[in-house]
């Protein structure tokens, strides 16, 4: 019992030393992996900033590094490579999850854009000032678009012009519908046209685009389902044949001609699946 405790204590000490050395090395400019580590920290910070979460990307990366050191030490002491795989996932999964949450936020903002334009058009009829109309719309629009609009209005209070604040909003969110809406606002303000009517027509166009996108998603989802079924069908067929006759694949696996044919079939099938996926991956 004492031997196991001493062993685990030694493993933890080694893991702590590895984490400290790794952190020192990765924060040095002359270390080759330092650039990748800083890019990872910047990616975490960018996603956290967009989600308006008051977390630190550098602290999350440091926790990932500490966990990876512990798991790597366990893999070395116990000879279990699965710990190494978990250590790699520990770096990949948090950033992947944050990117997924950011994409979900962008999709919610897209769905709110047309209704926000309608609200803004009605506010402009009551108040000709675009700044005052935007401030009124912020109090009505819900999160997440409402939060982004509040940040833009706060930027104007700190000295930014309205054009600069709206341009930064478009770059920050980076969605097609919001970019179209902001472009209509800025162009309508510069040209001096009937801005409420322009915004209502833009909102109507965005709603029609969203309807067409929904039809397109429905049609392509059927093709993607068929593609997944086709991708898994050969594996199921091979499994069934292996259960029925374990010796059926000897000619393919143990002869040169069989290996060549098998490689060609796998290559051709992979190319076919890739082309089918590209055809179904419509950019809408």
C-alpha cells in the first residue's frame, strides 16, 4: 500500500515538473512549439470574447497543459496509451466546444436579424435619428443580438462614430444576414433615402432567403442521410461475410493482386464519397 502511494506521489511530482517545464518552454519565443501554443491561446480568447464569457484563454490553456502532463505521466508509468489519447483530446475538445457554441450564437443572431430590422424601421418612423432608433431597438431585441448591439452602442458612447461601431459589429459577428442588414443601414444613411422602407424591404428579402435556405436544407438532408447509409453499407457487408465465412477475404489480404485491387476499391470509394459530400455541401 505504501509502495503504491509513493509511486503515485512520484508520478504527480513528475507531472507537476513536466507541466512547469512545459509552461516555461511554451512561453519562450525561441521554442518551436511556442507559436502553436500562443495561437491556441489566442483562439481560445477569441471564442471566449465572442461569447462574452469572462474567462481567460491563457488560464484554460494552462489547465489543459497541466492535465496533459498528468495524463502523459500516467501513460508512461502504467503503459496505457489511452491516457495519451485523452491528453490530446484535452487540448482539442475545449476549443471545439467553444467554436460550436460560437456557431450556435451566430445562427441565433441570423434568425433575429430580420425582426430587428423591422423593429428598427418602426423606431425610425417615431424618431428620425438613427442613433436614437438603434438605442430604442436595443431595449427590445433579446440576446444574443441584443448583447452585440449594446456593445456597439457602448462603443459610440466611448467616442466611436456610429459607422465605425456598426462596421465593427459586422466584422465581429461575421454572418451574411447581419452583414446585409448593416450594409443596408449604412448605405441608406449615406444616400439619404427612405431608410425605414429600405429596412423593411431588406427584412422581407432576408425572410425569403431564410425560407429558401430551409427548403434547401430539407432537400439536401435526405441526400446526406443516403450518403451516410452508403458509407456504412460496405462495412456492414464485410462484417456479415466475415461472420459467415472467415476465409472469404484471404485472396484479397494475402496476395499482391488482391492487395492492389483492395487498395484501388478503397481509393475509388473514398473519392466517390468525397465528391458526393462536396455536391451535397451547398453553401447557403
